[in-house]
C-alpha cells in the first residue's frame, strides 16, 4: 500500500480563490473585509506566521492591520487594544497570535474579543457554540483538517480517531468536531502511557506535537489503512518536517498529509474564510457559493 498524499496546498489555493472572488463582491458593495492581528513579543516563529497571514490577506484583496507589542506589555494594554478593535466597524476579524508570553493569560485575552470578530474561534462563547454543533467561527487548524477529510472522502462516522494534542487551539476543538461527526475520539498527550497502543487502532490519526524533541510517529505506530494527519512543525538541520516519519508511514497509511504543504496552508485559508464570514455577519451581506462549508464542518457528509 502507498498512501494518497493529501494536497492541502492545492485545496487551500482553491479556497483562497473563492475568498478573492467574494472580497471583490464585497468591495462592489462598498465593504472592504479587514483582519487585525496582535502579536506580543519577538518569537521568530510567531512573527513569521503573522507575516504569512498578512501576505495572504494582500493576495486575496483583504485589508489587514498589524499591531505588534514588545514582551512585557501589560495585559491591560493588550485588552485595551482589543476593545478598540471590537468597536471599530471597519475591522471584521481580530486575531491574537498564540502563544502569548507567560505573563499574559490566553483565556483572559480571548474572552475580550467579541465573538463575532473572533476569527480564531477561541472565545468561550464560540467554543460553546461548537459544542452544540451551532458553530459559526471555528478554530482554523481543526476546521482545515475537517475540510481535508471531507475533500478526500475519508469516512469519520463510527471510526476511531486518535489525536496527539490537547491544546485549546487544536486537540480539544478537533476532538469536538470529530465527535459531532460520530467518531470515537481519544486524546493522547505527554502524560499518556503507551501512546502506541492508542495510535495502532486509529482509523484517523492526528499528530500535532511539533515541539517535543525526539518525538516521531513511526511506521509501527500506525494501523494499516489509516488516514494520518500531520500538524507538527519542526525545524531540524535547516529543514522543515512534521511529527510523522513520512516515508515509512506512507507505506502503511491510506492517506497522509505532507509537511510542509498539508495542514499549514489550510490554517491560513480558513482564517481568510473566517474573516469573510465575520464580515458577512456584521454587514448583512451574505456569502455565495461553497465558502460556508456547512456540510463539511457540521458532519452531514460521509
């Protein structure tokens, strides 16, 4: 068996094209969709991610606003900036780049972003809506994974899904989305004993470890025919790679995402999509075409 390589870059490009067309339609109605980002500190990876998001906005014709603060900036200052953006009708999406410096609490910061502008889908109100399958804005990486599974007709209902990650940004919301689509979900993490016992029974295996030195999903950890989604991002010897031993797992899996070119492009594409959805809701100008992804995200397919 040789796995089908899931081309996230291609699907993300398709989504960006749809967003670009919709941005043009919004502009024709006097609306310029706008994303504002907030970055605290000088983490190199975070700075790169934010720059990529702004480049993507420029590519599709969206306006973007980039607010950067030095490490040590007070929580009150960041919250004040968010409140200003909440009140600015020309700003449709607000995103705070994570992780934040240790002195800032992500939960408190996310609570300040008004739910309708929370394009990362991490405000507690949006998290609660997702729990009831009444979502509007979902976390971008989990939503992107769900779209990839749908586009490649990877069955979810009744399948065993194992996620190696329990973060609020990836593991927990992805588990919820998969549960909403009738998967049986297991979350593994750094304190899980015998991770291999869980991964070997997974029909869908998602690894989003990324920064744990020496961790790798090897071929003998994967069930034959499994769909393997690699969200990890590691820089080893100047080369970008994921959590998965791609060459060996490819010989056992039915589907596999590459790194780079798999989940990463989808995360940014879904951020653009969420910004457009937010602009649509705030202005009353509805979306046309397939950009809502409702069937793919809600579990009414496959």
